[in-house]
């Protein structure tokens, strides 16, 4: 790979990237012609991957397509601690069985994005090098980071300022993730902007180990369908890559218009010039552009046929009344105590949203097929239904509310 090749690679790799530590180092290392080892660590703390996860997975696939070696670290050991990043409280500890089950689904789902051939991908579990550590090894690891530096991290600084507890094991997490970089001798580490501190710790530990420090490439966090918080299953504003095509289409059509540019840029291969055209209201219909976005995403994770079928069904359900939803749909906050495992009693939801004054009236509305969730009639008043932030509840032709899970 010569200098021209390294510049071509840089143009491709920098698309959608938030920051590189440092771009000069990356361009130099690409110019050496060395096949880089590109690391991505994923703690299997939940069973499903969302489109938010695919932002860094797609960047790793870019490296693979350019001839580099992807190294996927399954954080089966670090998952037992849980990354404190962005957390206002300590994560619950997962069992070994939960971690192993989640790890298996991660690999299956990551295969929808990554090239899983042995020459292109190396899969490692960090229990391989973290389990054998003795207490003396842990003390030596801790000696490579000061308390002051650790407390610079916004997660810990915010908790400290709010008088919330910080547990000692949480301070170990960035060091353990950094140890992963030393163990696999990574050249590049990928992550979201919330992983910047952890990934930069890897550079420090590699220097101490006599290794060239890895380049850190961080990607923006994908905002969820609610348009406010980063995409997360716990918030309910997510699109899972395993969602059925119809559900994936409907969720995509509900994202705010201002998110379309980032979704196109981070989740698809649509050219920058075309994205600029599609997201310019003066050159076309935002609804048509959003439909193209939904079909593009579904084609990637299902098929072109599934995408077209989902689009047709969505148009059928939302036909009439101007072909769309009102612009001024009010939000209704739905407290977490009303929800169990992502589902809610339909009668309770209907009453809570003001569509009925009592459970009896709500049951009658359901029996008359008078209430719809995302365009589909609620069929059974006694069976809990799945809900997410951004879902649209509708009574009749004119009453709509947008659900916001809190």
C-alpha cells in the first residue's frame, strides 16, 4: 500500500468519524503498507444489537474491505463489571450464563455487518488474559493510572459532583479494556465518543508495554428514534437489526427529519452528494427521503423484497387523511413502572393517554378496533403489547399521541 493508497483509504475511513487520535499517525501507519489490527470491544450486556451498534461495526467492515484484520473482543470478563460509561449508577452484575448467551447472539448478529472469514476476522474473549491475573498483577495494572486522571472522566466527575457513589471496581474498567489492547497488540481501536477515555487508556498502557500506541478512532453516537437520547434498548428508542422488516420500516419513518443526515451517513453507503440532496427540503420530500432510508436499511439486514413489501404495507396502513400523520402530535410520558419487559397492559395505556376514562371503556374501544398502535389495531385488551419511545397511539381518525418512555 503506497502513499496514494493510504490517502484513498483515509478518505474512506474518515467518513462519519467524530475524531481520530491522531489522523497523522493513522495516515503514516497506512502508508507503511502494514496490515493493521483493528480492535473493537463489545461487552455482551444485552441480547440484541441495535443500529447504534452498527455504526462502529460498519467502520470495522470498511477496514476489512481495505485489507486489514478486524479483531473483535467479546468482553465476557469485563461484562461482569459493566462499563460505567454514561451511567449515573452502578450497573447490575450479570451471571456467567447471561453473558455467554448474549455473546453468542452478538456474534450471530455482528455477522450481518462483518466479514466473518478467518482471514478477515479474529474473535477473542478477554477472559483469556484477564482471568489469569493475580492480585499482584492487578495492583501493577492500577499503578499505571493516577486517581486524578481517572476522576477526570466525565462519568465519574459527574457522579462525584452529584454526591453519588463510585465503586472501586468501576475504576478498574478502563484499565481492563486498555489491557485488551496490549494483549492483542492493536494498531487501531474503534469506539463511540463515549468510549474515548477508555480507548485512550489503551494508548497509555501500550506505551508502558513498549508497543506502538494504537490509533483511536471514535464515531458519533447514533441518536435514537425519539430524537433526544442515544439509541438504547433501555430507553426504548432503538431499532434492532433483528427487528422484522415492517417494524424496522415503521420505526425509521418516525425519526425526526433532522436526524436523517446522520442516519444516512452513519448507517448507509449513500454518497455524500446524494445525502445532501435527499436531506435538503427544497429539493424534495422529507417523507420520500425517509422512506428511501428505511428501504435502504431493511435491504441491508433483510432483503430488497422485504423492504419493498414493508414500504407497501406502510403506505396501505397510512393511506388517507393526507397520507401521513399530523405534524403536531402531543407527547405523553409513560412511566417505567407501567411497563414490564418492554410490554404494557393496553387498557392501562389507553386510559393513561386520555383515550378512555376507565378500563371498561378502554376494553370496549379495543373490542371495536378503535385504537391503533403504529397504525395496527390493538386486538386483545388482556394481552400486554410491546411499546417503545416514539410509538404512535391513535384513537379514531383525529386523536394521536406519541409515547415517550421515562
